[in-house]
C-alpha cells in the first residue's frame, strides 16, 4: 500500500514537471513575473535596512557636551558625574579634566609642527581651558531628562555653556521616509502578488485547456481527482521555487556590487549587506517562498475548480 502510494506520488510530481516543460515559454513568463516580485520585495527590505543603519549612525553622533566654569572644583564635577550615573537613563560619560584637555591640545599642534599654542601658553602661564564632560545617552529620547537634570541647582551654576547636537530634524525626516517607503513597499508587494496570482491562474487555465483530451483519457482508465489535479497544483508551487532561486542568484551578485558604495556612504559605520541577507536568509527568503507558494496554490486551485471538470 505504501509502495503504491509512493509510486502515485512520484508520478504526480513527474507529470507536474512534464506540464512545466510542455508550456516552457509560458512557464518562464510566469517564473519571471514572480522573480520580479521577489526582487522588488528584497530591494524594499534592503532599503529599510539601510535607513535603519543611517538612523543608528546619526544617533551615535548625537551627544551633549558641557563645559564647567573655571571656578568649579574637580570634586564638584565628580559630584555631577555621580548624579548622572545614578540617573535612570544611565548615559555614557567621558570626563576631560583641564590638564588632560591641555595635554591633548599641545600634542595635536606639536604633531602638526605648530608651536604657536605652546608659545601662547608660556606667555599666559595659566591653563585657559576648562573641564568638560561629554554625555552620550542610550536613547535619543533620554537627552530631555538629562538636560532637565543639568538645569537643577546647584549644577546649572557650575556650567559655563552646553553644546547639544540633537539632529532631531534629520532623524524625524528619515523616520518619515521610512514610513513612506513602507507604504510604497506594501503597495508594490500587493501589486506584484495580484499580478503573479493572475499570471499563475491563466497559466494553469491554459494548461487545463491543452490537456482536456489527456484528462478525459485519464478518467476513463480510472485516475483519481487528486492524480489529475495534483500535478497542476505542484506545478504552481514549482513556479515559486524556481523564482526564488533566480531571485537569489540575481540578488547576491548585485549586493556584492553595491557593497563598496554602501561602505563609502556609511564611512565609519560598517554595514555588510551580504552578511545581513545571509544571517537572515531563512526568515527573508523562507517567508517569501511560503507566501508565494500559498498564493500560487490558491490561484491554481481556483483555476482548477472553474475550468477542470473531473
């Protein structure tokens, strides 16, 4: 019984491949349309990933720098640091003392062969630089609470000036672009899903017309409905399998070609697009393949139900 079932199943798959090759050019048109659908979806995924990386790069550059007054003691600065470290936001802090700032400045200009700074400092005989603190929040939304803390007594009286590069407008624009692209991406996916489903529907319909006499003979010799319908359903799934294979074969070389341009754009912010797709291979291509097979099977089933009378 099991052997008989296995034989029948293998025949169903063999007939599905035969149907594909009999209508080779029509089948290839169908596969091409589905491949284009896959490529459009994956380029949408790539665009979203690039925008996410852009946001991360921008957020990394956002910081709050405060410069203490000359009269502020190091113990006062350390008190403020302790207060910030105890805050719920727990930011990263970089403390630069007056002496450290001066040493860095001297070293920089000495490397450039410029002695003007050293000569000026000898004339002044005092360190004109101030102690500074660079605050790097975990999230961009945390800066509001940190600034509020710095405006409290007695900290506000210790601070000579603050420098805050929030880049909120740029981040807002990228977020807005992501939202718009997401809507466009959804529209494109729906469009290609409808087009691909219609193509599969018509391909199966034409296959049924071409096999009318063959189906009649199969019924006369006792073929079951599954044996007649099965190859058509498997054929529709085969379109998706071939299309995803073609899409991957096209996509990966294109990603490799794009990588140097991505590296140049995200200078200082590494983003390996090939690694991104490879690490998420099963989730990206697996879900696309599953969704395509489901849509194709539904389309072919509708065509079979309407045009194949068995």
